[in-house]
C-alpha cells in the first residue's frame, strides 16, 4: 500500500532538494525555473507537482554523477602528485 504524501511534506522535501543544489539561485539556474516560483513551492504557496519532483530527481541524479566524476578526478590528481603522500 502506498501512502500519500501531504502537500507540506512535498514542500519540505522539495526545500531540502533545493539546498542540495546550493540554494534557490543555483537550483533556478539548473532547472530553468524562476526563483520566485521556487520560493512559492517551498513556502507552500504553490503545490509541488509530481512532474516537478520528477524533474528534481533527474537533476539530482545528474548532480550526483557530476560530483562523482569530480571526486574521481581529484583522486587521480592526488595519486599522481607525490607531495600529497604522507
């Protein structure tokens, strides 16, 4: 059985996701959504739709992949630099 998510829970979860991107401005740029609209979603003034959550999830997966790639590049740089060895 699936439990429905309340509008408040959707707004709160959406707000957490926005912070993972570095805040409203960064999220706005990443998803191409007006900052005022994002604030309205977070404040519960506008409902967070399933489509918006899906788009947010896709963007989070992309962000995670970018972060993983950056971490791997750091590991390669550090392994090639003898000054970083303890």
